[in-house]
């Protein structure tokens, strides 16, 4: 058993002999702890790992270096673009600034808690802190899998408890008022589509005219994809989007159609999102009117942005900004988000007496693990009657 001693700084220490290196030189792994009890515990754990693996590392990359490798070689190749962007934001803004310089093999539960504590003190929501916990758990799980660390320190830290959030959902009266006020908005047709379908932001701004007929085909959504350097950073430009050999970050097998700049049409993340819903009045009449007044564009999009008279796909963030302006102009003082309109649609359908299975089919909220690729005519008729019932609750017989 290796001898325990006190080093020059007063720490309890032990040197564990490792197999000789390629040059035959002596290799040892040093462990230091303030507490002798902690040292003995760590020594026994390391000796067990040495006995199991036959050798141990004596060097380790920093958290920042591992995060960079992990994002480039693992996440970007396996996760959806929106997930990649979300992970990168958490890593660059919250993980690296706090523990980026820490060696992977020196990570412990205290380091993980430090990241979460800094986020809490900055006033960030429990949901965002839970996301950060999940990112660190995944990042260090892959480090453990590739034997960069012996155990994942995030396993020792409880995930932040999710706070109960009050959703800002429109009442039936507010929804009616908005639909009436929309006539003064250049985006009137688009906002009506959000409320009367419960579709997601990307699904509505990515709607193409050839997917609107007797039904609305919601099998594509508009998203912004991130660029990566195509030159492996040799161009010296700080932003990947400026690289002459730039490429989009997309995982293998990811379906996407390029529109303009970083904007693409992509498939929903699950088959449950690939849905076709009936087109009934008043939305049928609304979209027929919209088609007649539509701005021609090379992508066949139903809704576009027209700056300086030049049509362009609507950026997701731009859609949110425009919704906030329209909501405020309509006198809705509560901070109802664009995504909250989905919850409004669910409430309206429920108030109209629609069963939950049909509601889940319409808005794509189902979590069942069965294929949703085929929709029967009977199921389509069930959704049609549900949408008609909801329109009736809003006081519409025709538009």
C-alpha cells in the first residue's frame, strides 16, 4: 500500500506507482487532500481503478478544451441544430467562465454547484439552471465514457427544482379581441394562423402555399442553422459565418432545405410533429384572402418579411418581436409570448368540448411511442369537427 505523507504545503499526499512509460521512465499519480480521511478514500478509489484498468492518466484537458472538442466532435454531429445552439450558449456564457480553466480530472461536485450558484445569483430561472445541469451531465458523461474522468461529478449534484410557472394564456374574450384587432396588422393572416391551429412558431413562418389546401401540412418548420468553420479555423476570422469555406452544422441524416442565409426548412424533431390538420373556416377564408394578397417569393412561403420591398423568409426572432408589438398594440398588457398561443389554442379546444386525444393530434403534443406517419380519414374528420367547434366558440361561422 502506498505510503501517506504530508507535503511541503501541509496537505496529506500519496504517490501511486503506475506502469512505466514508453521510454521506460517512472510514472506516478499524486493525490493531495486537506483531510487524511478524504485522501484515504480517494487513494482506495484510484487503486481500485488502477487494478480494473491496468493504467491511469497523469494529464487531463481543461473543461474548456473538452467542451470545445465535445461540441465539435460529438454534439454537432448527433444533436439537432437548435440543441447545438442551446448547448453552446450555456457553455460559453455560464460553464466556461466559471470552471473553464479547471482540469477535467480535478472536477468535483463543488465545481458543478458553483456554476449553478452563479446562475442563480444572476437571477436566471430554474428552467435555465436545470438545462445547464443537463448540459454538464451530458458533457461529463461523455468524458467518463471516453475515460477522461473516472466518474461524472454531476451525478453527485441534485438537479435544480423546477419552479411552478404561471402560463400567460389568452382568454376566449382576449383571443376574440386579438382576431378583430389583427385587421390593423400587416401580419393579420399569420397571427390568425397561430391562434386557429396551435402550430409552433417555425411551423407557421415556414408554411408554404403548396402545403395549404383542404388540409394544412405541418411537416416542415423554419429554423436558423449555425455555421462552422470549413477551414478548421485557419482563415483567422473570429466568426464562422465569415469563413470563406463556412458550412452549416447539421447532424448526419438531418433533413433540411436551404432558403436564404442561415434560414432553412427542417423536419420537426419527432414524428408526432409531422402532422396534417384539416383547414376549416374561418382560417380557410383567411388564408384564401392571404393567398390573393401574398407577396410573390422564390420559396413559395405563405408569410414573408418585406424590407425595402424585397421579400425574405421571416427570421424566428423577428417573428417574436413582431408578435410582441402586435400584442401591445391590441391592449394585451400581460406578457403573453408567441409560444403561449399554443396553450391558448389548447384551452379553446378544451372549452369547445374537444377530447384530449384530438387536441394532442391537432397541436402535435402527443408523447405516445407509436408511429404518427399515417393519419386515417376517420381521425382527420375527428380533427375537422374539433376545429369547427373551436371556431364556433370564438363566434365565427364564416370569415
